[in-house]
């Protein structure tokens, strides 16, 4: 098999199981190192051992490359495929099959770990019809949020990717925009007008009192640019960042506003978030809300986290027709338009 494909697939499966980033990056770096070599040159270097001397090639990655150029499925990849054969989540298979795309993902333009092109390649490989690129907005400096100038540059990149696509896949221009303390959205309105999808989230002062937090969220929801309310409680239930309790807000008022202003409530699929919790999913369902099951992926392998969100949605009785990323792309874009 192709050695670059083998290395990238290994990285994908490792990301999917939340392996340490240094291990994942070893395979992605190796793929980048050999990607510029002609196949015959690569095979010769692998067989005579010269490849070991190239920067970015370690003992494990060399073994993978050597087996791939010899026409074999590398042993390490075969083990990962076997280990990853089981679904990530037990339930929700029917709902997962109904999902056409993903409306929340990050690239190396903000705090993601991979270039846009690698995120797109993984989404295609998973059979998605569309993926929204939603890098962070300027206020989130710790996540390298996009200034208006950088967002404009990214829009050109997105357009270029779509111009070259011939398989019907669409990369959606989007943003995960901060809902500021004032309730304003953290990006120029003229730029938000040009986006396909706007996910609005609270990222700061998460321990604010219930009243101010509710007012902040309501103003963000009422902004005509907002399509999806991202990870609404901000909680963390496990993971390397530790745990964090959910924010205090009037959930009944917030979900009533989401239903009134046609803002989908995100079911965030990241295992450390599981946001909103089950009781709030059911409350939003009773309020008449629409939903979006999103991966919030920061790496290609994490795009498969949709399985977790589908399981939670199914467990709480959310029907497919209330989930906007089960919709065909024309219907979704029409609904998202300001």
C-alpha cells in the first residue's frame, strides 16, 4: 500500500482513540517527510536503510514505510485496524448513519493539530457530504483565534478547496465565534455574513452568576448570524484538562430562545465534554429545539467522535428530523442563511 496513506491512517486511528499527541505527530511528520519523494526513490531508500537517516523518521515509522513499499499492510496498521473495528459507542447506529456532515471542526489555523486539507481528506474518507471549518474568533487568543484578516484569507483557501472538488463534497466556511461578555459575537458582521455556518459559544468567565450568563447567552442566540449554540454548559467531565462544572444559566429561557430564533443546540461529541448533559438535551427537546451533532474535532481522527453524540441523542429520544446535519446540504444552507 502507499506508505504516506499508511502513516496517515495510523495517525487517524491513534487520534480516534485519543493517543498522546507526540505519538500521533510522529506518524504525521513522517508522512510529510516522505511525501516529496518519488516512489522509486522512497522504495530504494527504505530497502537500503538510508531512510533511517532522514529527519522525522524513527524506528517505528521506518518499519511501517518499509512494509508498505514492499506491498504489505504494515503490522502496526493491521493491529490498529483490528483494535478499532468495534464502534466507539454501543448505541445510536441508525442515527449516526443518518448524519450527512459535521458543523464544528478546527484546523491548524487556530488550535487544531492538522492543516485544513488533512481534515477534509479524513471527512471524505469517513463518507461525509460536508464539513464546516469553524476555527476560533479573535478574542480566544490562547487558541490562536482568527483576526478578520486571517479569516478572509481562510475563506479564499476554502473556496480553492471547493473549486477543486469533483466528488460532491463541500467544505463549509464557518467559525466558532465567541459570545463575548456583552453578548456580542466576536467577529465583524460583514464577515459573518459571508459564512455558511456560525457556531456561537461561551469560552470565558464560565463561572459567572446565573443572571449575567443567561443574558449573555440570550443576546448571542438572538443575533441573526448565529446558527448553532456550541457546548452550552462549558463543562468538562474528564481528560487532560481536568474537570469543570457546568455554567449556571436559565436553561428554560435559553432553549426557548433557541427554538424561537431557530438556533440549533449542539450535542458536542467530544468525550471530555458530553455537553449538554442528558437532562438538558431532554429539556431542549421538550422546548422544540433543533439540534446539531458535532465532533468539535481538533484532529482528523476525532471527526469520528460523531458516534458518541449520535449515541447520546438516540438515548435521549432526539429524532433524526430535528438534527440539522441529517439534512441535505441545500436545505441546511437555506436554513443557515442570515
